[in-house]
C-alpha cells in the first residue's frame, strides 16, 4: 500500500450494456459516482440491448436443448460491444456470472493497478481507460459470447440474482472508489477492511453514552498514539473472531500475527495411548511410537501448539518416552539438531486424560475446551459432544478458554473420552472411501485446517 503517490489519469470511461438502463438513473446521479461524473473523472454510457435490434424483434432466444430459459442473442451482444468500441475505443470487457471469479478487494486492487495505479511509481499512466460491463438477464449468456469476448467474468458471491445489473453496480461502487479523486480522503480507502490482514477497526460517534453503551474512554482521551494502538487491537480482535478465514489467507506479517495471537486461545494436543479402543473395541493401551513423537512435536511447533502431551499409563512406555526426551533435551541432542530440540521441548508426558486436563487447568487457571477427533465422527452412538467442522474457530475462540485437541491411537479414542469432550471434529476425508490416516498425518492436516496460514501469491 502507500502507492498512490502521483498520478496522471485520463478520464475513466465505462460502457454499461444492459436490458434496463433505467436501473442506473439515480445510481449514476447520486452519491460519489454522480459527483465523479460531474467532476469529469469518469464518464458512463448506457447501451440498451433492445436498441441493437430492429423494432419488435426480440433480443433473446430460447436456450438450446430441453429445459426452460431465454438467452440474449449473441449478435445483439456483439452489436452492443461494437457500438461502444466505435465510440470509445477498445474496451476491457467484464461479464457478470455467479460462476465467475469472486469480486474481492485484492482483485479490485489488481484491476486498479492495471488501469491507473502503479506501485512505488512517481508517475502513473493509464494503460487502458475503457471498461465495458455486459449485464445479462434471464438464463445468462450464450457460452460462445463469453468465450469470445470476456476479459474477466465476475461473481458477486455464491448466490444467484436475477440479472447482471446489481452485480455491475456492486462492481462500480467498489472499483470506482479506488479511482483517485472519486473518494475525498484517499487514506480512508487505503485503510479499509480487506486492504490488509485486519478488518477496519470499530468506529463510534457521539453521544458518549447511548442506550447505556459507552464510547470507549480512550477514544475521547486525545492521546493519538494510544488510540492508534487501541484501534489496531480492536481490528485484530474483530478479524480473528469474525473472519479468521480472511486473516489466515492474507499473508499477515510477523507483527500482525503476534497481534492476532492475543485473541487466539492457547492450543494443546494430546496423543492418547491410554483410554483408547484396542482389539474387540475394548478400552486398552497402545505402544508409544518414536515416529509419532517426532512428527507430532514438529507439527505442534509449526502451528504454535503450546504443549504436546504424550499420554500413557504404562510404566514401560513412560520410560521409553523419558529416555527419548532425555536425549533430545540434553546438550548433545540440542547440538545434534537444534530444531528438533525446539519441537521436543514442548512435549509433556501424562498418565491419562484427567492428568492432561488438570495440567492445562493448572497452567491456564481455567478448564480447557476438549475437542476430540475421529476417523468416523458420526452421531449414531448418541455421543454427547457437538460435531464441529473446520470453520468453527469463532465459536471456540470467543470462549477465551484454552483448547485441547485429543487424538487417539489403536482403534480410536474410547467412548468414555468422547463422552467427556465438548466437541467432536468432523473427520478428514479425501475423495475416496478410505481415510485410515496415520495419526501423525491426521494431526498435521487438522492443525493446518484449524490454525494454518494459507499464503497467497
Ligand atoms: C438468473 S442469472 C443466471 C444464472 C445461471 N443460470 C446459473 O445458474 O449460473 C442471470 C444473470 O444474472 C447475473 N448474476 C446472477 N447472479 C450473479 C452473481 N452472483 N454474480 C454475478 N452475476 C450474477 C448474471 O449476469 C447472470 O447471467
């Protein structure tokens, strides 16, 4: 950001091809778009589909094949595009469809850069200055027309509206505010939701108290530095709780991650070798596996898990774990592989579930939320926990309690453990009937789905 230094821009020309030009009448007259047209920053031309046909000739044809639906004739769209290009030169053609690319701020920013903004530049030239918006209705657009003409197909979301006019207006409202001069204070555009990893901070106005609700004291203090800090924190909180999906896919910087972490509760993982189902689905114990210890410790370190509990009530298994840890936490182990030391140091041996629960409660001063995992999470056994999926972070994070993920070995966690948990996470599945993952693979996948960052280009 911060790339709006100096700009030189030709007037942005927008052709709108539509069945209903009247829909745009007040839209183009009022508000900031009307002002921008008055100030000659943008110019808009409406082209009516029916003007491209002889009088009394329909603009549409029934869709080929069985089924209902009318489609605007290809030659009518062609004529409309040719008309607009004759008047204003070659245009960048945007079609609207629920099947198109999702209209999001990063895409708008890319478009703005394409047309009139150049990062870190002292001078910005407009490369293209004519955009053609093709707004279909009825059953949509003849596929051949889209294939032939569309430079970009935009969707305003995963729902179907009756025509392309509202999508075109949504596009114009979001895109034109990035045109320098359309919105008065440019900084406000740059700092808004979706321009970085955090949403905008919450805003308040006078009166100081309304319906018993007060404006936060700090905002009335006049201390700009403290207000800035407060707003940043509130923005981070709102984003983590409301749109964790946005935060994790917006390439946050180190300091932004640190800020977000203040609102993500501490997470713990326990691998159960005790209180698990073994032969004949009886509750029993399994052996500790060195590969699991290494790999789950490494996954835990990657995803910021506070501690990884290795749980066995068997003395010989505890001794195996003890000697493993003694080596990796010794000077020799640390020197041999420092990064492995970093991972192993978060392991805590425990006897059983209750031991893990109490250890976390003691550390945090509050009971953890228990999330169990299973390859076959179904509610047919009438188990108590509520089933959640990988987008339920808000429900969990807002409780402000530590979170414990329980993983089973053998044939899975015993029913007594499932009964004690608050939530059961949906199983990990691919597009096959097979989902017998090794527990260390399941841990890695689940932690990534729950806490991972999805960096984007
Ligand atoms: C009724 S819709 C056709 C929907 C199409 N049969 C489908 O299921 O994908 C008619 C027109 O409305 C516009 N439209 C509907 N929903 C849209 C959305 N979510 N985003 C962008 N345009 C949309 C498109 O121009 C579309 O061609």
